[in-house]
C-alpha cells in the first residue's frame, strides 16, 4: 500500500536513466507518468464497476469491428438462400440477409454477434450500477459534479448506442421497436410528423433508416462515447478517487495501490475476467434470435415484443399511461398519452443529471469531498436515491407486464393497475422506509462506538445486580464509525438589502428537510469520554429540525 | 313407369288448363333454388374438409359408446344431448376435431371456472376420446379429425414460418412461447403440442382463439405451419440455451442476475484477495 503524497525519487545513473532523461526532456512524459502511473486506486469492489463498463466497451469495439466486415446496411430487397431452413426463399432486406449470413455462414459469426450483444447489455448494466455507487456514496459532490454530468451523458449515449445497434438487423422485433419510436415522435405536437419524415426519409419505414442508424451506430456515437470516456478518466485522475473513511485516510490523500505497476497488472487481469464472463455467457445463451423473428413487415407484431432492457423503462412508461388521453383540439390530435410519458421521462432524467447541483444548492455545502459517505450517514440522500430506483424499476417492470401476467397467472389489467399505483406510491414508501432504516443503522453505529459491542459475558456485581460486559471496539473500527462530517441546515439570513426573498425561504425549508432527523455527529470529547469510561452515558440524540445557533 | 308418370301428366294438364301456375310453385321454386345453392355451397366447402378427413368411418358402436361416456361425463354442463346449458355451449356442429382437441389436451371435462379452460393430463384414453368425438360428430357435421398427411410435419417450414408470423405470432409469440391476452386469458406456449392438436386448434378455434377455416388457411398451409412448429422444436436454438424464447426481458433479467452478479462477485473476490 502506498499513498499518493509525493515520495522522493531515487537518483539513477546509467543507460536507462539517460534514455529516460532524453525522452523526458523532449516530451515532458515524466509528468504524465507521474500523474497517471502514480494514480492511486482504492481497493474496494464497488470502485471496479466503472472499469467493468470500460472493459465491456472495449469488448464491444473489438467484436463490432468484426461485424462491420460482413454487415450490409442496406434495405434493398433480396431473397434469402442461406442455411437457415425456415427462412429459405423468403424476401427480406439485405441488412437481415447479411446478419443471417454472419449468424449461420460466417465461421464464429454467431458467437461474435452474441458476444457483441451480451457485452452491450453488460455495458449499460454496469454503468447503471456504477452510477448508483457514485450516487449513494456522494462521490458526485464537489469537485466531481462535472464528471457526474459527463458520466450521465455516457449513460444516455450508451442507451442510444444499444438502440441503434439492435435496430440494424431489420428483423421483426427491431422493426417493431422502430415503429414505437416513430409513433412516439409522431405523437409530439406540431413538429412530430416533420421529425419522423426527416428521420426515416419519408413515410415509415422507408428505405433509408438502416443506413442512417448504421452511421450513428458505428461512427458518431462510438466516437462520442470514446471522447467522453477519455474526458471522464482524465477527470478521475485529476480529482483522484474518493475513498471510504478509514484510519489514515483523509480528505488530502488516497490510500490504495498505484496504477504502475500493481494496479495495471490487476486491471489487466480484470479485463480478461470481464471478457471471459461475457464470452462464457455468449457461448452458452442465445441472444436476439433474429432467425426466429424473420424479416420486418409492418403488419405482424409478436406477443412479448419488448426492447432491450435499458430501453425498457421508456417502453414501460408508455404502457403505464391509462387509455383515452387523446383528443382533438384546433383541428389537431393531441396525444397526451405520448406527451405526458415523454415529459415524465425527460424530467426524471434531468433530475438525475442535475442532482449534484440540486443537492449542493439545498445544503449550501461548498466544501470539497474526497471521503465517500456511508449511505446510511446521509439518510435523506439515500432515501431520495431509493425512491428514484423504485420509480425507475417500476417503469422498467411495466415493460414486461404481459410476461409477468402469464408467468404468475395474473390478468394483465391487474398487473398494469398495480404498477400504476406503485409508480406513485412506491417511491414515497421507499423514501420513508429507507430513511428510517438509515437512521436506525446510524443509532446502531453510535451505540457501538460509544458502548462497544455486547460480549455475551454476564457479571454479577457485589450488590447482586447483573450486567452484561460491553467490549470496546478497536480504534480502527471506531474510526470508521465516527468519522462523519458535520452539517447544519442553512440559516435564513437577510440579504444585503435586508430582505429575505422567497427563494431563500424555499431553500432554507428544503435544507431543513434535508437534514431533518439527523443524528448529530459525535464530538471528540464525547468519543474520548466514552473510550475512558468503557461505556459512556451519551445517548443517541435526534437533532432538532431548525436552524442551529 | 307409366303408372308413375300419370299423376305428373295429369297435373301438367290441369295446370295448363287453368292457365296459371299453382300458388305454391313460387315457393317450391325458391325452396329448390335455396336448397340447391345451399347444397352446392355445402358440397364446395365440404371438399377441403373431406380432403382432410380421416377416411376410417366411425362405427355405430363407437357412437353409442361415445354417447354413454358423454352422458356420464359431459352432460352436466353440456346437456344430455349436447344441446348446451347455461354453463356450457352447445356442441352440436362443433365436430369431431373440437372434441378430440378439447378432450385430448385435457381441457375437457373442464375442472373449474377460470378465465379459460386449463390443460390437464387427459382423463380419457385415446379410444374413449375417439368415441366421444364420434358421438358429437354424429349429431351434426363439423370439422373432423385431420388425416396424418397434414399433421406429420412434411410441409414447407419457411412458408409455415411466414404464415405463423402473420396469423399466430401476435398471440402465441414468434417462437410459439405464448403470450398474454386480456382479463387473465392467455395464448399458451405451443411446445410439445402434437400436429393433430395444432391442426384441430386452427379449424375449431378453442375458447379465445379465432377459427382459421380452410378458406383462410388451406389444409396445405396448415400443414406448413405444423412443419415450422415441428422444426423449431426438433432444432434447438443454434445460439445455445434459449431462455424460454421470451426475448429481451429474459435476456435482461439473466444479464443482471447472472452476468453482472458474477462479475460483482469476482470483483469482490479480487479486491478481498489483496488484503
Ligand atoms: C461509458 C460508460 C462509463 C465508463 C467506461 C466509466 C468508467 C469509469 C471509470 C473506469 C472510473 C474509475 C473507477 C470507478 O470509480 O469506478 C469512473 C469513475 C467515475 N464515474 Fe464513470 N464510467 C462510465 C459511466 C458513468 C456514469 C453513467 C456516471 C454517472 C452519471 C459516471 C460517473 C463517474 C464518477 C463521478 C466517477 C468518479 C468516482 C470517484 O472518483 O469515486 N460514470 N468511471
């Protein structure tokens, strides 16, 4: 283990040193090596999630390149004559024909296709989990707010990559997916139809869309993802990693392994672990069996038509809107069954993207944070996060309402109605339950820190009284439990003109709500007193809501 | 002959004598016309049905045995002579195919009221099923049990796959994995259903399934559909385990639980080893 505080470099002589010196004097490479090579990675599994995303993206790039050798992004009609019997003699676009060719007639083609698609699912899933790690530990706080926004853009770009990708083969399922997007666009007032015609080069489905999606999928979007990943990682190096509280870990250092040589070796190994898991899954499990779906034709829609999981939340939101939200007004059709879900999705995503700024405004906290919060120690944020996760999960589950109905022998109407209720009440319940659990956990930590743990040893005192002996916990553990930053809600102060504005009142009220029910962090004297007495008499206290003095 | 001709000649004479037609002649003409059209139509529609019918005619003994079985097991719901009751429809004219399907897949006798009749282990032997079918077929003509040349999966799979996507996939899913309908009803998965039962389902339209008669889908096309369903059962997915053929939902669930799950487990392991 080492820390990132500068260690004096040894003076070396000889050829290597001379060569290194030569290079350095001309490229200043040592600054880069020092910055990147000495970057410290804390050792906690949740810090590897971003890497999982990175590695699955690398896998996607490698396999995607292979696929471009054979794929033909054209919607010209051809007759299939390859090896898959149930499609022989059927008319289809050459996009589907070439994908079937890759699947059945290119050596290893099916495996590569499956690796590419499974890796895409893993890519977005690991981004999701990575994002949750960042959120619940507060790693998005100053100075990392911008990196959160970059990360959020990557999340959206990754979804777009996936969607354009699975629309390429021009099979029945992908055509149905595009049809939904087309409907969604056409449902937007005034501009909808124009945008749709622009996108599809005429009336849906037209003959242009596959070619256009191909350009997005293999050129524009990957270039943007790469650029943002580069920026994202530069920021990670510049800001250094956050770390969990622990002995020797401060706001000024990072404890862990430096990239060179320890971490690079480990990370290289981890790349192959991720790659290996993806290949294992891809070689055993079918994904996107286009040969079952057949060519796209606007009339048939299969039961159980769903998008890939990461688009599911949007599909689910559409399914959750009750019927008859469409009416005519001013000679136009207003499709509120589309406008409302689109608005809900945009607001939800915007809240996620801007959360660091919202929280900073509410708390008025302008300090830098390099120690990750334990989720329980920031009960309100954790509760907000839980509410968001439940909201998302409900939309997501709604996209598979029909499968839930058939597999649990329910009626699809009752499934939909339950999910409509859960969309509204689920997040509220999740908020309060999570908050209570966090506070209870804080109290448990508090009593552990002050009174130690129950040893199970019962002692009878001379007076006849029985007590259970509490063992104090180790210094190391206590450090983890008590190192918590103190916060106070914002106070209402008149501005320079002696007035208190509405927005200030709102901010103060939100701030009070954010810190409500918090346990006041222990003071040093309380901790020491407890340490000396074996068990102190300080009780966990609820902080009173309201400005402090 | 002469004797027989006489009354006709007499009536001809008499009508000519009166100089106008018998008041019932119009009626008779219309009746004959209707009868003829109906007969021709029936004969025309019966042609494909006849083509698909099993040639072995059921004996009167089968019909009688079937009637006994019916009265013992089905009459409570369907009425003593299959005329139907408040709780179950009439079976007059549903044909042998409907009985063979409903009883052969265990749907009948129906066990309990639910959104739709459930499949169970069939309660009758093959012979008894055929006897029941013979009895119901004897009540009125209807679709008969198909000949094996249409149900043995020797048609054109590609043709069948396309027909299946157009006519059946919206309820049964492209891979025949089944799907939800409204109010708790569902189109079942088609794995393991025999060719005969698939054919019979199409011609009789059980419960909430539409009828696909021989004008909609010819017997040969039905045979193609059966061939396709047979093909995807005999040739498991070239990509590996198919995750129930449920598409992206199953894939996503699998990826989150087993894919990301195992990677997180490995990440925990790697970081734990270091300490
Ligand atoms: C293309 C997708 C992404 C890749 C390849 C990626 C990669 C990485 C890597 C390798 C790290 C360093 C290791 C770690 O802390 O896990 C990291 C950190 C970070 N990521 Fe991402 N990430 C992606 C998406 C996202 C998303 C969607 C967000 C949030 C909206 C995000 C926010 C962050 C932040 C704030 C950090 C710094 C965390 C810290 O220092 O503790 N990233 N990312």
